C-alpha cells in the first residue's frame, strides 16, 4: 500500500533518542530548549517567542485558556478545519461562527471572513490549508483594523512563506503541529508563537500546572534554598514537550531543507503529469514567485467521481483521503447554515499520497491510475 501520509524517520533519529535516554534526562530540558531555538530559526522568529506543547490540539486549548475571552464571544473558524480547533473554541463557552472557503485553495478569503464577522467577533482562526497561504496578508490587515485577534493554524504550512515571511507569523498567534504525519515530526508535539513577549511566560506557566519552573534544581542558587517549594500561579495542565520528543524534532529540523526539496519536486511532478487530465485539477497554490510552499497536501479537485476514484485507487494499493469534513454539519457545534463552497470542496477534493518516502516512480504510477480511471 502506498500511504497518503508517512513519517520519514531513520538512524539519525534513533541515535538521537538513544543519546537522550542515555543522558538519564528525558523530560523537558535542554533538548526542548534547543528545539525551540532551532524551530524559531527556521520560521524566522526568536526561540524565546515560542512555547512548545505535547500536541497542537493541546496548544489550541492552552491558547484559549490563556485568552479567557468572555463567554458568548464569537470566533470565526473555517468550516474546512481540524476538529481539535473547533473543540478548543466551543469548550471555552465561545460561539463558533463558521465561514466558507475558496474552492481554489481551501482557505477562507477576506470576503468570507467579513461575511462571518459581527460586533461580537473577538478572534479569527485562519487555517493554511495544506500549506496554501491564501489572502493571509489582507486578512491580517483587516483583523488589525477591527482590533480582532488573528490566530493562524499553520500545522500543515511549515515551509510556506510570502516574500520570506513564514506562515504562522502574520497574526497575533501561530500554531504548529509535530505529530507523526507532519513535515517535522516529534512523534507528537505542538507549538505556539506569539508576537507579544509578555504572553510567553504566562503561556509557559499555564502549560506546566501553573508553575514557573519544571525542575526545582534549576532554582537552587543558594545553599539554603528549599528548591522543592513552589507557588501555583493558575489552574494549568501538564502539557509540555519532553526532551525525548525534542531530540527527534531536532534531527527532523536538520533535515527539513532536504525534505522540502523532495516535496517540491514531487508536487511539481504531480502537477505536470496530471495537467493533461481534464477531469482533475491540482489545488496547489503556485507561490514560486513570492514565496515557498510546504507541499504538505497534494489535493486534487475531481470534477466527477471523487469517491469512486478513491475506491479505485485503494483497490490498486494507493491510499487516499480527504481533509477536513465540513464542521458546520456537526450538530454538536449548533450550526446548521449552508456553506456551499465548503460542501462542494468536501464532495470533490481528494488528497493523493504526499510524503518524502515517495519516489518518482510511485508518483508516476498514481498519476497513471488516475488517468486510467477517467479513461475507462
């Protein structure tokens, strides 16, 4: 089976974890600190403006814990979003205002955001669908003018840039995922970037049980210190990234440029090979002139027979999928209005395999199978 997503781990990651285990320190420590610094270098921000977590979903929950928006405030969320994002909003007593997306790239446009906006809107969540940056600059300007928070879901957009500026750094907060299937995997993990330095320490304290340290020994500066003493600052949870995960992530970061080149090459091969097939369109936002693209998803728009194509490819050993089911159809969120683009997107888009373990021959085979399906 050719997988749609697949982690790319090897001997370097194995050796890194061995060394961390041998050090007898696998909790949050120097490796996590080094990971934050290296990740900050990659996205062009200081490492001390980043807070790491055990998952991106937990990072979203932690963020809304921190923001403490008044109950009943509205948060705009694209209907084509990961369920963890919507859950983090709804769990805090906030009203989700689902917005539609463009069928060209899976992102909301400025017009979609404006349509969903009202006097109760306090924040906008913008998901960079599969690495597409969309109209993030216009939306950032709009949010600033309206004094609304802009939260970027950049989980799938590591490597996506506009004129050298990384996705996830245009708004007030950017969030990333390092789960098993992401471009950078720590096994699991997440991060928040904030432009406001005063937020960082509060987020870190909240992410570790409301404590301002993770090891009492770090505080033992005097011989008579009671390093076991602590003061609880807030009702936080233990949501930290550990050194074992960070040691994997550090190796992944060191390989990121190499892996990005592979994704870019495979994406171009898909684009060029599928171009003659009139029934499908590759929905990769072409950004070569103004910036980079993560190429995390390889989404195609199937004019007809999307489901049948998926079944056909699966029968030939090619696993595909769709991300993400329209959340405004979920009764739990209390929203029933129709968003036509989101519904059309969910009926026509299919994600083809995209990961750095793929080779050119496998991509050619997948494209050949798509062609065979539409020519039969």
